[in-house]
C-alpha cells in the first residue's frame, strides 16, 4: 500500500514538473514575442504601399530617369545655354540637326587649346539634378504622397524634416543616391515606430561615363597637345562605344555610349582650331 502511495505521489510530482516546464516555455515565448514586437514596432514592410522607401523609390524613379535623359542628351545640363547647332551634312552621319553643349571651348583660331566649361563636372551634374528636383517640388511631392498613403492605411503620422537640407543627391559610378533627411513617427493600434533617413537608389551608368571617357577626353582637349584621337581610348572599348564627328568651324561632336546600359552622353568641343589657309 505504501509503495502504491509513493508511486502515486511520484507520478503526480512528475506531472507537476512537466506542467511547470511547459508553463515556463509558454511564458518565455510570450515574453520574447512582446519584446520583439516592442523593438520592431508595427510591421509596415509587408505591403508595398506601406513601405516608405519602396513607395518613394516607385514615386521618384521615373522622374529621375527623365532628368538623366536630359543630362545625357545635353552634355551634363538640363537646360543648356552654351551650345553648338550641328547640321550633320556628312553622309556618314545621317542625323537630324541638333544642339550640343560645349564642355570645352575656345573662340580663338590659332591652335589654342580649349577651356573646360565645367571644371568639376561631377559636382555640377549632382547640382543640376538636385536643383531640378527641388525647384519642381518632385521630392517634396513624393514625400507628401507617402504621408497621405500611410494615413489611408490607418497610421497617425507625425513628420519632422530639415528645412535647410531636406534631401541631397549623390552621383556614384553605378547609381544616383537621393537621401531624404526626414523622420516619420507612425502610430497604429496603440503601437508606435519611427522611420527616418530614407535612401533611394536609382541605377545608372552616368557616373561611370563621366568618370572615365568624358574626363579623359576633356583633359586631352584642354591640354597643349592639340588634338585627341579616340583610338587612345581603345582600352575602354569593352565598356563604351565612343565616336567623334568633325563639324565646321573647328567644332567636334562626341558620343559616348555605355555598352551595358545603352546610355549615351553627347557634347561638343571647340579646341586647337587651325587658322584659315593654314597648311600643316
């Protein structure tokens, strides 16, 4: 009888121990869930319309590509002011007449090298893109659309943003980066989270084109060597198609196409012009 009672108590103690262990595990899982939920805040990354950076990327990317197209076609400018109108009367270049921005120019006709019009063209292009986005209110408009979209998803949205430097543009070799300096405090169902410092990446080979062939060509054209042969850039041919057309009055037109992206940068140069009647 005593043995049976001992076995019964032992069995009950084992059951209690198992229940205690299960209870501890359940409590630990609940605590872990609450801790993780408190650290991450509400999940706003499940849907594209509730993902701030994805929303801004989708809103901005077509506008930025339109600006890049203008930059490529206008030799680094959105609204060029100093350009050469080429008629293309050579049968080898059956193109419609077109304006090409001067990136290196001299008005002299005495075999004098040209002066580079944008000594720091990389920073110039960054400024062109940033100024256009700011003047047209494109980034501001997309950010306002984002806050409206989040409000429609049931979020209470508080916005903090820098008035002096709301966003900035950086040109890299393989992309344009738009950094938006703002903070969103989002509250929904009693839970609050913060989203800030949004980074938008727009893939493009514009920076690579500027960094390699354009910089090399302008450096040669502005040097005292007078004359530049595009075959000097044969080592870049795996990445670029480079062509040059000799127009009238000493102008030369350059086309630089990135083989992978098919982006084509175009510009004009007037340098080392031989005087009338010159015989070399």
